């Protein structure tokens, strides 16, 4: 499956949030928690209770959707442990939008 080609108008915070929410629902469906409320302030650890293996699954879904332009492992590698624990959906959405905008500008 090929990632969606770049479209600058498509990659707003709202559209990326919708994409990421869908991916998180896919991950959470394995636990039967796919109806939980997800927004920009939602915490991966505290609110969604995701494990590290869930982040690996999410990383794969992000790459499948956006290609190598969005690398979750690199994003997390640049953080301190406390930042990873407090990571919110909004921070990930901002990273995705920034990564896609940078890739399109380059």
C-alpha cells in the first residue's frame, strides 16, 4: 500500500487529528476501548494507557499513512523519559504536520 501523496492543503491539524484518532482507535480496538474520547489534550499514557508495543503499532500505521516523512521513533528518541510519559495526541499531531510541511517544502 502506497502512502498518500503530499497535499499541502490536506495536512492541517484537524485532518491529521482525524487520521491519528482513527489510528489510535485501531490500536485501542484490540483492548475493546475504541470508543474512548480522543482530542488534542489526550495523553497516551494517562488517558489511553498505551504500552510501548502500542506505540510500535502506531508508528507502523503512521508510516503506512504518511510514508517515511513521519518517523515516530525519531520523534520519541529526541525526548526525555518524562516528556514521553506526558506525550499528548496534540504534540504528535503538531509533529506530523511539521514533518509533512517540512517534507513538502524540501
